[in-house]
C-alpha cells in the first residue's frame, strides 16, 4: 500500500506550467496523441477478430447484429483510449525524463493535467456504456483491462517491479475476448486461445522496446527487466515467451492447414531470431529486429485468422 501511495504522490510532482504563445492550447491532434491512437487501432484488429470468429463458431450473423458489432468496437476503442489518457496523466512526472515520451501534450502542458484526467475518465466511462449495450461479460473484461492497465500496471508495478511487463500483458490480451464476449458471453475455448496468444506475444514485444530504450528507462527510474537484470537475462526471457507462444498458436489447428502452416512458420521464424540474439554483437540492432518482427507477427496472425474463415 505504501508503494501505491508513493506512485499516487509521484503523479503530483510535476504539473505542467501555464500555457503561453510558445506553449499553446492543445489541438485535436494532441488529444489523439494522448489516446495513443496507434495502439488503439492495432488492438481493434484483435477485437474485430474476436467478434468475427465468435460469429463463425456460434452461427450468429454479423449483419443481423451490426449494432452489437459497432457498440463492441466503439466500446473497446474508447476504453483503451481512456486508459491511455489516464496512463499519460499518471506518468507525466516521469515522461519528461524519456526522449520517447518527452513531447507528449501531458508533459509539455499543451493539454492541462486536469483535462487529461477528465478526458481519460470520460472516454473510459463512455466506452463501458457501449460495452454494456452488448453483454455484461464484454463490459466485465473491459473493466478488467482498464483496472489492470491503469491501477496495477501504471500506478504500481511500472514504478516498482520488473514484473510490470508480464502483469500489464493481461490488459493487452483482453481486446479479442471483449470482441468475442460481445456476441458469445459463454466464451468458446478459442476465445481463451486468442487471449493466450496476445498474452504471450506482449513480453517479447515490449521487452524488445525496453532494450532499445534501456537508458531512458534507467534515467526515469523505471525497473524494466533490461535495467534491473541486464540484456542477457532479458534475451533469455524473450526466447522462452516466444517458445511458449508457438504451441499455443498451434492449438488453433482446427482453423485449417493454411493457418497452421503459416502460424508455425511465423512462430519458428521468430524463435530463430530470438536465438540469433545470443550471437549478435549489436544488442540494440537485434532488439529492433525483434520489435519489428513482433509487430508483423501479430498483424499477420490475426488477419490470417479472419481470412481462413471467409
């Protein structure tokens, strides 16, 4: 509890200064930056995949339930956008210490802290209303994702423990479950398969980013695994997660031979790249390769799941 209070107090350390001509009022682009629109859009792909597969395996027509589809996508998007705004609000005292986040509107003062807070709360609340218009189970997973990301990850573990990446992966894994639950609150085992793929995908993805930005995290006092345990330990952990991801992705072999073959190729290709990290001399270059590969892996896998069911 003391650590939680410290995290809360830390959010009050740095309040943006008064706006001026050199520090003008935020624009709509600044608000989009606060919502981390790129992350939201990529997660909507996984949300729609959950919706689409639920319609296939429950025999429910998407066209006959177009309102539910729209509410699910809007709800998921708004909850994620709200969570990202709240993340920016909480982290504004440390974001200025990292090059990657130093120009965020919540740091520069282009958007005052109170606006960032209320936008985050408003978007999250509106998103929950849309999810409740689908099923209570979809809304429940929306709440779980929101609380894990904002409270457990951002306010607590991100500042105190290297397990932050693992626990934070829970929130990143719920979008396809939200999508599935919007049509099928009973949650077919395939929905949990999507959850596990997303959960296991995130540690190697974000640890690659942490390696690239290791010194920035160190300067900000954020105990990411590369900071507290070094690159060798981080590379081993990444390889283990990629190795675990392969059999989980292949459990969905009923999706067909095309899915199974491509999933195996992508998975073993990623594992080979993981092992290459133990021989490459340039760790940062390897981390960049792992980061890019992870993005392509996720996009291809979830689009593939849709294509093989058309």
